[in-house]
């Protein structure tokens, strides 16, 4: 396994600068964000370290040359919209850009693109299911034609009023994963597993590792802090932002030694990329870079 980080936390840096930071601080890889250039749709979105619009073989050569120069590889390309948004214009735009990310990944010689399945948050899982299959069957066929696996992050995306109550991502629990893998029947459909989202849901983050080891395409390393006092006041059905805070590894609820030990008992040997979504060390660039450094120091003993 190789330790890396998600580039979304460094939006003001160029890809060259991100890779230079990674090398200087002992990271082997980076998951590069590929949002459309323009205004961010939400926090931690709208970051473009690889612009896939009009992406060509020449662009791929330039990106790969930067990676070779710094000795840091791209673990995957990342783009996390809502392909099942109830607004058909928003949904179509997400699907079409996701296809561009897939094409860019192939040109770069990568194997994995990470994203969300999406969801109409006003409807149940069952009510979303027909549209989920209709949207994702052709998307996965398109990705397979380009030799690309799709890793779905298991984030509920139900943290704000407009995402409540259902959230904007279906792919949150093993029950849903089994159903999706069975109904879609696509070998290139798997997980970009983030254990912190299981902690948020009061689930054991180790529990899915063995069963789904063949579907682990990529891993995020993030932690979460639960405010038990606030939970006792508002309960788990309140907006999660009322009682939880994302944290870097080592600063939350996760037992990383136990988790990494269990992960090593599976067949997974891919990248583990730190995701920073909290102001543990401040909101400015220096603070966010320090958060990556500290998280790297926490996890590095688990990597050869």
C-alpha cells in the first residue's frame, strides 16, 4: 500500500506545486481533483488540478512528466457530483463531465476514477433505484470500454438542509452495496472506502473489509469526532453537522492501528489517501498543509 492525499484541500496550488509538496513530505501519491473549472458547488468541490475538458494525449504526457519529475504518482482522478440530481440539467452535466474524467484517466494510464453514485435526497432508496440503474449501467459500460474502474465513496452527503433527509449519495451501507453489485453485474464498479463515514453512522469501519475486499478500489483516510454531549441533546436524527466534525487521522474516533491491521488481512494493496475536511490547524494554506503533514506522520508507521 502507498500513502497519499486528496488534492482538494490545496485548491490554490497548481498540480506541479501539489506534487512538489507531496514529494517534500514523503507522500507517494495524490488523488487529483477534476471538477469543471468555475465556481464551486459546495465546500471542498470545484477544485481542478487536472482539467479534463478537451484533455488530449499531449496533456496526459505533460501531467505524467510532472509526476515523473517529482516521483509522485496519481492514485486516481476524483470528481464527486450528484449524477442522480432531481434536476435533469444538473444530472446530465454531472454525467457528461464524469465521462470526460474517465477518458482523461485512460489517457493518463490510470485505472480508477472516484465519484459518488448520487441520489434524489427527497426519495427513498427503492424509489431512487430504477433511475440509479438506468444512469449507471451505461456509465459503467462506458468506463469499461476505456479500461477504467469506478470507485464510489460511501459518504452519505446529508449534512446540510438541502441534502436532508436522504442525502445526495446512495452508496452508504453494505446492504445497498450488495444490491447494487448484484443488479449492475459490473466488475469495474467498486468502492473508494472512507471508514469515517461508518463511524458517523454508528457502524464498525472494519466490518465491511473482508466481504468487500475484491471491491476495494481506493481508500480515503479521514477521521471524525462525535460530540456525545450534543448527541444526548439532539439525537442522531438531527443534522449530522450538529453533532459531528470531520478530523484528520489521529484526531477523532478511529483506532487506526486496529483498522490498518484489519486492512492488511485483506487482499487490498492500493493507495490510502488522506482527506482533510476540517480546520484542525487553521483554514489558511499553511494550516491545511500542516494538517496533511501531521496526518501523514500519524499513518506513516503503517506503511513500508
